[in-house]
């Protein structure tokens, strides 16, 4: 059956002027769209212009083909519409028709057809940058990474410096879905080779290949690229962020690249990112210095005040935390009502509740929680409410509150279990917490973080053999899991067994996290257990300076006590109690040594 026969006769029966208007409306809708209803004169003028343009480039048969292409495409047959449009493009050489053919193929998710159209477009108009850009993007989308090298080089060669920089900056995003990240990095590196020494383009070129090397897990090359970028421009924000990404991913050498950057005028968001990395590494003093710099240079940065409050709360400086939270709240009160502002306010109220709880004012802690109406943070809010109930001796009610929360996914169910485990841990119900954590770990047997938490609870519950077994499984699966290395080494040292192995494990952990004060504390403790008290003293003093913490205070105080420096020991212990008067290690140390600080 000739489905298109009646349509052909209909189209051929239309007068040329009317046909020109109809095609213009279908193929170039922007030419036919105006605000409101067009006047008869405007419509006539548009028709005349459309007819003149069409007659200049196309004949009646081509008009018919374009019209039929659009009708068949919109009618659910994009394959036929694509073929008709591409044929019209080839016969007319019109770039708009090549573009339309390519878009029809893309909209119908026919990658190979889109590639064919883009290649035909490029062959017909070799100097067209639009054709080259479409070809580049389609090749990458089809994972034809090697084939994308030539159109990428052509795009860079034809671009102005400004356009070139913009193009280079988006390359990591363009190649983000490449299955072979190493090949993608290689292709981009080769395409940018001539730009690396260009003063205007070099830093962004190096940063781009560095980001792609990091995506390919080639940290050595990424580090080199970041160093080259910052050597060319020490003030480059993007290069500094790349160095921070490397530092966060376990490349400590990256921090050495940042000294000149931070000696200049670093951007506030880079300082904030650096502070977060430092916090993750437990380098609270260094993080505090960065946050103070941000709040000094940008006193209206609410996020900086919020992060500073969290840091002060963590270190037990409650008055300073309160002041930072109040300042943050004042800034948020003046900000426009947005989702981001609401979430920040929720964090302020949560921290204010935690602060009131630390001060022993449970009623005020509950009052702060009552000000939160953000359902997106229901888990955090209900967890805080449960913590307050547990503090009042109502542990069963607290657990019931957590269990009553709806869980819309397996991830939310795991979060509920984690919140309940935390309640039991805080209440000193270590055996119950250990058993529940075991159920949680069984839900994701390969999750090393869950297994690590299970190991820590095993020790608390009095099962050192289980703890050691779990930690050794983690280390076998992930040899660079420095938390497990440190925990196993510390546990052996604390029990006074296998001290050589304990030290080796801790030293290995320090290779992966050389500035972690808790691992430094473990090293000091193992030296103390080995009888090297003076060496232990120096190491523990360094750890406590980097991170004033109750547990580190317990160890440092004991070493000082053993050396006869009892006044200093008492001072350190009092500082530890100020930071966290409920710390089990510190309390047990004082009880064992029969000390009343």
C-alpha cells in the first residue's frame, strides 16, 4: 500500500507560495512564531520572505521532502523523517538541515544515525565548527574515544583563546562517561600538548588533564599536572582545588603544592574546601586557622560560621560555638528564603540543640529541635530527639522513636539501624550495639566501613578476638584502610602483646595518613608500652597539639605521670575533661591511677 501517495498528491497540489509558508513553519518554526496573533500584513510579509528564501535555495521537490520529513517525524516515524531530512541537506548543502537531521537522530536515540549525519555535515562543510562540535560530542557519547581525538584537535585549533579555555574546562565533564578513563585522559592530553606552555591556556590545560588523570585513578600523573598548573599560576583556584582533591584522596604530597596559593589571596570556597579536608584528617587546629581566615576576609559567609561552630562544638569550646551559631543565624535571617537557607537554619538548630545538651539543659535542647520543620532532615532531627530521651534514661522510648521513622529505601533502613546503634553506644550498651551492628554489616558484607564499626564495638563489648578477626579481614580486602591498621596496632599495644607488629601496623597507617593525630597518638602509646617513655612523650605532645582530644589527653597525662611530671599530667587531664568529661578512656585512666584531677 502506498501510504504516502495521497500525501504526495496533496503536497503537489499546494501553490508554491503556500508551500513555502508551510515549510517555513515546519522547518523553521522560529520564523513563524511571534507574540500574539500576527497582523495580515505581517503574515503576508513573512510568507513573501519565506517564499523568497525557499526559492533561492530549494525547489518544490525539496520543499515537499522537508515537509514530509517533519510530518513523519512528529507522527512517530523518525527514521523516515531522518532519511528525508538528511537527503534534503545533502542536496541543498544547508547547515540548518544537516543540524536538523542530526537532531532528529539524537531525539530518537539513534546514535549511529546521528554520527552518520554529523559526518556527512562535516564532509560537506569541512570548515563548519558546529559540524565538528556535533561530531565530537556524538563520538564521545558513543564511547568512540579514539575517534574523538581529531575533531577535538580541530576544535581547539580553530577556537579563540577565550573559547579555547571554555572548551578545555568542560572536557572532564564531556568525557565523564567514557568506559576507559585512562584512554580518555590520554586523548585529551595529546590534544592539549601544544597548549601546556601557553601562558594564557597552560594552567587550565594542566588542571583539566589532571582532573581526568584523577578520574582514571592515575594519582601520580594527576599530582604532576596539578604541580605544573600551580607552577605556571600559583593563584589558580581550579588547580588548587585539584590539589585538594588529591589530598583528600590520600596523596599527602599534594599539600606541598598549596603553600604559594594560600600565601596569596585564596578564594573563600577553596579555603572552605581545605578546611573540610583538614577536618576529615582530624587536623582541627589547621582547619580552625582556615575558617578564621574566611570569616575575617568574608564576614558575611554563613557557611564558614556554621562550619566554625561545628568545629568549636567538637573541641568542647561551647561559648565560641554558641557565638558562631548566633552570628550564622543572623546572616541567615537576612538572606532570601531559599531551600539552601532553610537547610542551613536546620543545621544551626541541630547544633544549638547539641550545645544545650552538652550544657545539661535538656529542655532547651528539645526547644531548639521544635523549631525545625524541614522534613528532609527528619532522620537527623529524630536522632537528636532520641538522644535526648536516652539521656533522660528512656532508652526504650528512644529506640522506639527511631524504629517508628518511615524508611522509603534500603539505604534509609540502614540509616535507621545506624542511628539505633549510636543510641546504644552512647548509652554504654555495647553488647546490644555490637549485635545490632552485626545485622547491619550483614546487609552489606563487603562494606569495610560497616565492618570497621562492628570491630570497634566488638572491642567495647569485650570480644577482642572478634575485633582482631574483623580488622584483619578489612586489611586483607583493602590494605590502605588506615583506620583498620591503626585500630589493630593500637589494640595490640594497649593489651601489651605483639608490640613489634603493633608498631609496624601503626607506622603503615601513618604512611597513608601522615598527619592524623589519632594515629600519631597510637604511635606514642605503642612506644610507651615498649618502654620508650621520653620518645612517647614527644610523639603524644605533638598529637595533642594537633588535636586536643580527651583520649589523647588520657595517654599524654599517663606518660607525664609515669615520668614524675604530675602537675603537667593533672593540667592535661583537666583539659581532657573540659573537652569531654564522659570519655571512657580518660575516666578509666584516672580511676586506674587513683587520681582526682
